[in-house]
DNA sequence: TTATCAATTTGTAACGATTACAACTTGATA
DNA sequence: TATCAAGTTGTAATCGTTACAAATTGATAA
């Protein structure tokens, strides 16, 4: 069944699969619009009435430490989260506030200036107006 | 003299050149290590004893609106500022916490997925260990 | 000069996302 | 069924940033 599947996935990544952790990871996988802690908390609070916002923070921190999620700081007011840990870019539309993923050719970015540096993480944040909003204005 | 030079520069960018604004812009130009509001405030407070931290915030907001400075949100705890508004990447060393600038070939990043999008701003944040720290460990 | 008015600066209070922390709960093991 | 570590919860504290109202400045006109 589903929960065992997610449970095994968490266990395989060194995370004890509690009910809360399974539900939060499941939510992240199914909601790819880069939700905030607030969004995740509100969405799951109906299923898990005892859920605490601290648990959401703790759980996401564990996910990041274990490498199965990443933080997206494209907003300066709140952090967003993504279960897709491949290197990819994020575009934020200043009009509809939607965040789009886009592919990036990692090799082409790695600058000559960083050739002797160890790079563990790469974040690319682009800002502007998306195709949909351009056409609607 | 210097102050007229900066004053003219601000005026040419639609910014009324107050004493505070001139000093803050001058500081940004001369201190390229991407200072925080706290750093700027502490550095200038000795020259301008009446300086308020709110003024530093206000001034930087004006600079960004007028396009002569940019915010660097490479830290999740505090915002840093840069008077270099060319598109370029920032690398943060997790060991010494220094932030390095690096050149980026803008064209090579612009993804096929964004071809119908208007992109106004591009931020690239890399994280890892710098050359110096690697050699010292 | 003096009056006027808008722009700028200042200090304090409020805000809000995040973290610290202690108490409580859970679940595995013996 | 006792024990103990790990996980969860709620509250309080932290701290960078913003809101706001009062004070100051500087340009302009009478």
C-alpha cells in the first residue's frame, strides 16, 4: 500500500517513518507548486488535527539534511520547499506569483572562476512575467 | 570633489542626493563584500551619529527601485546588498562564509522553457567550500 | 529674510517567520 | 509491563524587517 511505499522510501534515506513525516513527504510529492510551511500545515491540519507547525519545520529540516527535499528561498518573506532535488531553476512571476521550474544545463554555468571550488548546491532564481500573464495584459 | 561625483550619479538616476544616501552608496561601492544592513549601519554610525537603521533600509530600497543596487538573498537570515547590478553569480563558502562573485554566461542559462517569458532579474547562488578553505583543511 | 510645503530622516512599536525549549506522547525493546 | 530514546506538540522568545508618526531638512515663492 501507499504508506508502506513512502515509509520504505524514508527508511531507505535514514529517516524513521512516522505518520506525520509520511504525510508531509506525500504532500510535497503531490503538490509541486513549492508550498510554504504555512501551506503544508494548513493542508494537513484537517487530516492530522494534532499537527504542530513545529513538526512541519522539524520534518522539513530532516528531509533537507537527508537530501530528499530542498529549500527554495525565492521569496524573501518565507521559505518554500521542493521534493525535486535535481539541480533546476525556478522562475517567479511577479504578476501571478506562480513559480515555474525550468531545466538548466549545469555544465554551462560552472564558471572558470569556480574551478577549484567544491560546489555542493546551486540555486537559480529568475524573476519576471510569465507567458500566461503576458498574454492576458 | 568626490561628494559631487556621487551626488551627480544619484541625481542622474532619479535619486535626490542627501548626505546619508551619498554615504551609503559610497560605502556600497567601496565595500564589495556584500554587506548587510547591520554592517552598513555600524560602519557609518561613527561618521553619521544620528543615522537611523530605518534610513539604511529606506535608502537601499530606493537604490534597488532605481536600479543602482541589488539585494542578495544568499543567506536565509539576512539580506545583503551589492552596488554591482550586472548579472553575475554569487558563491558562498560554508566554511569561511565569504561570498565570491563569479561571471556567468547569461545566454547559456536562458532555458528553452522560458523563451516566452519576460525575465527581469536573474540570481544565481552557489554553495560549497572555497579554494582557500579547501587548501587549509 | 521668512513662510510654506514636500521630501527625507529618525526612533519606537509592531509584525511575522522561524527557532528554542520543556512537557508530553509514541513505539520499540527487553 | 517497564524502560528509554525518538518524535511531537504548544508556548515563548528571537530577530530581521516594516509601519508609522514626529522631527528635520531643503527648495521655492512671497
